[in-house]
C-alpha cells in the first residue's frame, strides 16, 4: 500500500492534481471533511460524537478524526493506497496518523507539496472567483490571509515528515499535465509501479 499526502496552498491546483493521481494510481481519496460529513450522515458513533463538537462550534478532536480514518482504512483493504487531503495539519496529527498507519502495517510513502508563488496564487484565485461564486475567492486581502494561514499550519507537518526524508517540493506552475508529470515522477521513484 502506498499512501500520499498532497499539500498545496489555496489555488495551487491541488484538487485537479488529486483527481488525476487518484485515477492514475487507483488511490482512495481520504478527505477528512468528506469523512466527517459521511460519518455524521450515517449517524455512526464517531459521527455523532463529531457532530456534538461541531454543533458547539468546536473543532473535532484528533482522536475522533483518527478513528474515522482508521475506519476508512478498514473498509478499503484492497485499495493500492490512500491520498490524504486536509489531514494531517499539525505535528500531533502527523504523529497520530503515523502511529495508526503503523498499526495497519503501512506508512506514508511521500508528502508532495505544490509550490506556487503568492502572486500566481492570488491571480488564480481572483480568476476562480469570477466563476466560483465563492466570496473568499473575490477578496485579495482574504486570499492573502488564507495563504499565510496555510503556510503556518502546514510548515509543522512538512518539518515533521522531513526528518523521515519524505517531503518533496514540486513546482506547481505550468500546465496541468506538466505539473502532473512532476508529481507522478516523484511517486514512481518511491513506489514500485502500481496498477496503471
């Protein structure tokens, strides 16, 4: 099993690249936001616990999120790997995820971080704002704040995985296919080719 964490600031093309990677490698997309919504909709014990925190305006504790990830791993034993999206966001979450994966006899294979200049991100997001209808894509000040927050949150995770030599910075500017080529080249170097 080959597991990937894909990082990228807002506007870096992470969503587009995630879809292409999932398709190419047959990975299971693990978005914590989707997991939360699914567990809540299914009224599972973890979902009800998470809803309780969210209804109070509190963050869902790491243990609950890790529990949901554990459940997702157990219900997908035959996938060639997982693509983690939106998690981990802190060093503590990274450690908890590694501990869980070790229990499941797997690990994170690579952490791919898309690098895009701030000017390019702002240009892309303002452009996206013209069609997305998302108010946070229309305001340059809000966009800059989101980029700063992204760097503050994810730098701890990158630092954590650097000690295991798992972090690769990939240029996130160019055509979608050029960027995809860079990402797949990094994955293929670390992983025996999986089902194409």
